[in-house]
């Protein structure tokens, strides 16, 4: 199968192709079925915003390895720095023989994260590990045990990560019991707020309920920290108001509770600012970062106020591979790209393009319920009808599957599984983005016609 009208998408076979089918057969026999996949193929080469599979098919990537590739696949500056580093040393473990890139990256993150106060940063392997360690540090510093997260939030698949996460299937079902002293507050969902209630009234009510929460669920004197995704990721790219976020921060300050900003998916230019915290004009006590920190290399970070971070004694935090030299080297290059190559500004242009296209599609079909996001962290909610707002998980799955068959990689999200989320590399060109959106528009309108909507 070929697509001569496409400039970037090149489909030489059906998806999966012959070679991919061979590997798939091996995958079924050797990899657990619980490891899910979006595209039924295997990558051979990746560059910028393009993926080429083992059969020579080229896709436009709007998933970015779940928000990991803001700087693009294989950015030349990162690749060169990694090759240079490989000739020096690969790993010594920072706990044994230290290396300067670890300190350099800590210095850089302390400099660029929100707030002018003195900070400390240390490194781990994954976002979930960053969350686990932020919780440890918060408890150590405050002497309190309870941790509050939010409905629809996602914080990882480890025990604490699952405990803080608020989506039972597929993340928690059958994996309990979960970590104690974790609680969940309500988080605004403006598209689904009570009919007739303004956003201002909704925010006021949501914040009022926090005081009720402290009466009915856990006293504030027992709470070490509140952890919040400033734009919910797996929850469906739900964006809170500045009023709500600042209101939660003020309540934390009132009761001596630490505010942890989970910037794992929102960090490094994704939302049109270097960090999402900047949109809400808050300074977190602790921040967790990972995903696009190092262009795909596994590294995560916890940055926080010096007096909080120094609460842990030597040996109480860290890990064998935490802050690997290769991860640090890659991250330093990524940050340079973010600061000097215009990628943060590019994020806003990408987001405007995506929203404008879907606003036009929304006029052609009733399956587009809500269009939302910050910067290039955009989402479209798929519904059975714009009036009822009933989620359409099945149609969403069909759209994603058909897009993959036509050469566009896109992901779902949301508590109801009915949200298309866009996490394209920020280096995607206008031509590539518009070509991908052409395909998505075709798929949505074709499937909407089949379902009579």
C-alpha cells in the first residue's frame, strides 16, 4: 500500500508489515501481554517527528513516546554529546565515584525551575521514582505521613505511584493493597461541571470542599504534602484554573503542607512555558521531572527548597543508576535546546494549530466535545453527542487504530478513555503537523459518518 499524496507518511506495506508480523509473533511468546502497545509495528529509525518501522513505513509521531521526546527523536546535539561521553566512561555510580555532569545538571535545574530561593536537586531513573522520593522527602521534612493527590491524577505504576493514581483500570485493578495514608481530593473538570454553574462558582465550590475534606477524610495537621499535576496527563489533559491552583497552594501554606508539582509530563516546554507552574504563577516546594528531560534517556529529578531537600541523611535517598552520566549529558543538551532553539515558543504555535484545526472539525461533526490544553499539550474529547457529552471510548479507540494504519501515531487518555491527546515533538514542522492533522480529520469524519454522528 502506498500513499503518493503524502509527503512525509510513506506506507510501503499494510500495518503491521511482513517483518513486523514476524517480530510480533516472537513478542507474543516472550513478552507479557500486560505490556500494552499503541502501534502494531517496530521502529527501525527515528528522527525529529518521524518514525520508520522495520518494513520501511514512515509515520508522523504525535505521541512523542508519551511526552518524552519534546526535543525530537535523536537530536543531533544530544547524539554527539552522548557519543563523546561513551568514549570517556558509561557509569561509575554517583554514590561511589562522582562525576561532574551530575552536579552541572543539578545546578542548571536549580537555576531554571520556578523560584529564586536556594534549591537542591538529585536524580533517579523514572518519573515514578521521582514521585516516590518526593514523598519520602516531604514526610522526612514535615514529620507527617499523609499525602494527598487528586481525582484522575496519574503518578506512576510503583506501589506509591499506584496509590496516588486515580484510575482503577488499567493501572490499579487487582494490584492492591495500596500504600496507606494516601488520600484523593476533587480536581476541577470544567467541561463536565454542573449545568448552570459558572467557572468562578465551580472553583469556589471546589476550594470550599477542601476544608470539608480536612474534616471528613484527614486533618491538615497530618498531611505532609499535596501532589498535583498542573495539567492532568493520563486524566485527559484537564487544565485547572489559576484560581484553583493558587487556592490549593494557599491552603497548603495555611496548614504547613508542602506543595509538590508533578511536572513529569508538563515540563520542558510542553505547555508553552518551560514549566507549567509558570502559567499559574506559583512556586512549588518540590518538583518532580522526567520524560522530556533527556530526549528519551531514563533519568528523573526532584528539585526543591534546600531546607526541605536536606532533611534526608546521607544514604537515605538515591539509587545505583540514578542520574546516570549519559542521562545527565543528554539532559544538559536538551535544556540548551529548550532555552536557545525556540522550542518553548514553538510549543505555543503547535498548540494553536491543533486547536484551530479541531475547532473547524467540530463544526462538521458532533463527536468533538471539548478542545483544550496549554501549549502543545492539547486534547480533544470524543463524545457520542455534543449535547449529552456521553464519552465514546469505542470511537476513540477506532480513531487511534485507524490513524496508526494510515501513518499517524496518536494516543488516548482520560478517565473514560475517550480523549485524543497530542504530544508531538516540538521540532515537528508545520508541514508534518498539518499532514498528520489531515489524516486525523479524515479518520474522524469517516468514522463519525459510519456511526451516524
